[in-house]
């Protein structure tokens, strides 16, 4: 790829800003993501141990990244564009940062700012997530803040997780779980069973049961998962509790109707 030097970011701008920031280049708004220090491996090993003890799907660790975050994420973005996934184009890359265009707004912001009719984007996002998974991919952080609405389509951003191939299906289930939970957290009252069916019309009921099994892990893990729960606000805990209750009530409804 031949990249345009117009997107090169001055050193003083890089020093003055955080890890990810917006910047104007000749009147065009772009996103800049900088290289950051390697993560402390102790956190990864702690998460791996907690997952082994609890089986909690949200604690399942990705593989440790190979190389730095700039090289890794740029490679992921280019791979996904080659597979036909809606992701932003890499405009410029160096050893220490890369530049992406600003594309639309997150689904989280879109739903908040566009009234009740904006909820029509939720099933579209579920379908887009299924198309993403059908390409043999998992995101690792498929919350609605990482799904962008651009020209009436869903785009994906923020690829920092190194998904282990042997656990691809589990990470895909976790993607759906995080997508649904982020809708609940932002007050959009998702119909979990219906969205599982939208995601996969042929296997939605089986997916719902997998989500239900994942939800039940919280009952076993809540005492051990002090590290996870200590990072949740009371609002997060209430949303999670409501989500768990909704899944169980949905399961009762589904089984009584069958």
C-alpha cells in the first residue's frame, strides 16, 4: 500500500495526546492510535487462572499478542478488508502509530441520539455480526461502542484481541453475549431470544441456550470473580442482574411455548 504523507502526525501532537485521539488533517477528521507499552503478563495469567477456576465466558483470555499493538491491529484491519469485512481503511502507519478515517458514529451514540426509529439498526447489527463470524472471525469486544453506523451499514473497529483459533466458537458466543449485554447496559431492553434468531435464523434457539449456559456461570463464579466484580459499578451489576433474569425468563417462555 502506498500511503500519503499528508496523514503523518507531528511529534508534538503525538506527545500531547492520549493513546487514541481525534485529529484534523487539512479539514479531514481522522483517528490516531499510538503504540503503547506491552501489557503486564501477570494480568493475563491471573485472568487465565480465573477462567480455569470459574469457566466464566467473560474471563476467557485471548492469546497473548505477538509483537506491538500497532503492527498487530494494522495487520488485522488489512486482513479483514481483504475478507470483505466493513472496517476502516488504514490511511497511514509507522512503527509508533497508525491513522484511520472517522467513519460515522458508534451504534451506542447512534441509538442515543436518533430516537426510537434508530432501534431498527439493532437487528442489522446482529446480522452484520453473524456475517463477521461466518468469515471465521471473532472480535473479542463486540460491544455497541465498537460497532459503527456509516452510510446505513455496520462497520467494525478496535481489534486488539488475539483470538485463539482453537476457541474461536467460544469467542464468537462471547461476542454475541457482549453485544446483547452492552444493549442492556445502555438501556435498550434487547429481546435476547429474538436477536439470537435474527443473528442466526436456523440456529438461534441453540445460540440462546449457549448464552443461557454462559449466564448460569455467573452463579457459580460470583464469589471467585472478585477481580471482575470489583471493577463493576452498582449500575453495571444491576444491568447484569437484569440481563441474567431476562435470559432465564426468556428460556421459561421459550420452553413453555415449545
